[in-house]
C-alpha cells in the first residue's frame, strides 16, 4: 500500500527494495531450515533477488 500511495519512482524503488528484503528473509529461512523446506526458500530467494535487481537496473537506466 505504501508503494501505491507514494507512486512514481519512490513507489517503484520501494517495491524493488522490498523484493531484495524478501530475498534476505528467504536466506534466513534457508539457513535455519525452518518454516518452509530449504528448496522453497532457496528458489524464492533467487527469484526475489532476480526481480529486485532487474527492477533496480530498470530504474537506473530509464529516464
């Protein structure tokens, strides 16, 4: 909701950083081997990192 409320580039940056923060959350679950199976946490962490980095690269390269 914060990203929608803020809108524009600020909202986009918030979403990109949110994806990266979720990748960190997945890394904690992977390391502890708790809450979800390790394979799920690993897969989700890789996906979240790819999405976050892709969004950041898009934001940095688009006027």
